[in-house]
DNA sequence: ATCGTTGCAAACTCTTTGCAGGATT
DNA sequence: AATCCTGCAAAGAGTTTGCAACGAT
C-alpha cells in the first residue's frame, strides 16, 4: 500500500502561490502569497511542502548567486534568470541566447554552466 | 587623528591564506589555511578581517549560486568562475569569452550579468 | 598606558525536525 | 478511526556581535 497523500488547504495555497506568481519564489515570498489563501499558515509548512513538491518534480530549485534559493514550476524549456537589483525579485528569461567559449585550465573538464542577468525590472524602471 | 590599524599575526595569516590559495576562498577555507600560520585563530576573527579587507578593497566577494560566498584578491581583470562539482572548490577562469543576447521583457533594463562554469577540476578529473 | 584586536559565547537568521493536536480520507 | 499534516517550539548551520582580556604601538 503506497503512502497516501492528503489534500489540504495549506498545500493548495502553496501550489496556488507558485502558479499565480509567474516567477521563481523564495520560501518567504511563497509564505506571504500562500497566507493570502490560508491565514496563519506556518513557515515550517511552506518548507515541508516545497521539499515535497521538489521530490515530486513539480518544482525545481533556482539558485541565485548571493541570495536565497528560489523555486519555480518545472517542465519549462531551458532558460536563464534575471534579478532586479532594486526589488530583488527574480524573473525567468526566455529566448536569451548565450554563446560560451570557456578556456579551462589544463586538466579541467566542463559539464555545464549557469548564466544570470541583473538590472531593473519593469516595476522598478519607472 | 585617523583611527590606527595594528599589525597582528592573525591578520597576516588571513592575508597569507588568500595570497597562497590562488583561488577564491570561503570563510571556512580561509580559516583552515590561516590556522596553518596561527594555531587557534577563531572564526570570528576570520569573519571580521574579511569584512575589513572587503571595505579596504583588498578582497572582493564571489557569490556562487547555491553556495557560500567566496572571496578573492581584488584588482584582477574581468573574469568568471568555475566550480568543481566534486570537491566544490572554486577557480578563476581567465579569457573565458561569453556572448550574450538577452531578450528582456518589456520595460526591463539589463545592467550586468554573471556566468559560471561547472565541471571537474584537474585534481578531481584523475 | 592607550585602545585596536582577539577569543569566547551569546545572539541572529535561515532552515530543519520532534512532537502533540488537528484534519482528511 | 487511522494516520497524514500542521503549528509550535526547539534544534542546527552559518554569520554577526558584546564584552573582557590581550597585545601592538
């Protein structure tokens, strides 16, 4: 008998937060957004549910340099991320072409790369 | 009278650690290397001195996605960083050409970008 | 003898975990 | 009713800070 999973208001609120946001969310941001659906939802619950959603493959982690980890809906095609230097929000960048010619030291082997753009988002550009 | 600065064994040990390493160091790595010069040097001292060296402009912070901040000697020309997925050490990449054509959403303005390469360092490639 | 610096320990922040009560099936 | 899930509070990990003692000038 596989362990059963129950539907709760908190779980729904957290999933809704990510679906409504349209951008990667930190645990704090997810907490604030989820609290609009379920008042009094706790941080621990947000952390636990994000862990579960990561294991389920519903979310993936977005590691930002010098910042807390964000999470976004999985299943999107390859893309990079933009962080606003003013409000610190992170956005997805689609169709951002990057050409790399890494010159590695002798003996080094590259297996992947990450790329981040910084600047001002639309709200902060005003 | 400007605030005087004193020369201490701890301070020298921490600077030596960065000069000998030839790669960006985390506070932990700096602590371990500094302890080879001054036994019993404390974490607090490492943190405090790194802060001072940052203010002095002798060090600059290297923020790695999903990892602790590293610090490297300042004054080098523009370069990116390589992180070994095996030993987690960070190395500088010189002469790594990156061509970017970011397609930003309407109203967004880019001011900079960061680039990271992952793979196996020489020691871990064996 | 000053007073900058250090080491220790406490404080803080972010995240994880134990546990008892509450909610879903 | 069974047991998954939540909230609270305590516990960890990494970093910062207060304070008395140390030590460079």
